């Protein structure tokens, strides 16, 4: 029974994403999704509370693909800069086919609906998985322990901004976004190197306090 329910849920998600891409998120109704999936409207609502809940499932699906794409580099012997670069670039790779949909869904990422808001409790599990990739990339002797969580949060925020730019980048193969990522990585390596030195330990402590006061760090 659970297997059937999961299969139905995957079918609804697949149908919904196809309709979002074809008609747009705003113009697609739950009734249309249910009809295309061969279900009653009530059955569709049994699996998803609404379109925003489907968007959350889409975010989770994207993050799973990102986890898989980044795993090989994070398990290898690459340098810190290479690991961070692979995580950021693979974030673009797994989302490259969905740039038009990303543009339409962007307001939901920072909107008032907790189901799709990137900073809400509802999306915490997806956010945590993304942060975990950067924690793994930053697990390096050159990065002090008290800087790693701050840096992971900074790179997650960078990824969010880069994805927004990526969604609107009409340069060939989104070359401007790729160059932005590489430039940001070079700059970040310089900043990390500076903050990792003993004279900057008070700065690291203040960074942690500021972020903790904003409930962005434990």
C-alpha cells in the first residue's frame, strides 16, 4: 500500500512539473493536475496539500539530484577550491533545463508561504541537505572549525543568489553565470584564507554571534 501511494505521489509530481513547464505554474490548477494524472481532485489533495506542496517536493527532488552530482567530487582528493567549485557548478548543472520554471517560482522562494519559502521551517530539511554539501567541501585542515559553519551558510547564500541570476541569464550556455561562480570562488578563497589566520579569530567570533543572533546559526 505504501509503495502504491509513493508511486501515485511520484506520478502527480511528474505530471504537475510537466504542466508547470508547458502552461506555467500560475496557470496550472490542482484540478488540471489531477485530471492529467488520472485521479480525482480529492485523491490529488490526499497526496499534496496544494501546488506549493508540489513545489516543495520539486525542491527536494532537485536537492537529491544535486547530492548525487556532488558526491563524487566530495569523496575524492580534490582541493578545497575544487570541491567548492564542484558543489556550486553542479547546483547549476542539475537545474539547467528548468530555468524558465525557476524564474516563475522565484517569488515563492522568498514569499510568505512557508511551504515553499527557502527560509521556513517547512523547507529546513532541503536547506540542511544543501548546507551539508558545503560542510563536506569545507572539511579541510586549512579552515578553522569555528569558521566552517559560517562559511557553509555563506556559500549556501551565494548559491541562492547565483541560482536567481542563472534563471535570468540569457548569455550562451549561461556563460556569465559560470564566470560569476568562478570569480566568486576565487574571491572566497582569498577571504577564507584571510579569516583562517589567528589575527582574525575575533572577527570569526563576531561573525558567529551576528548570525546566531539572527537564528541563522545554532
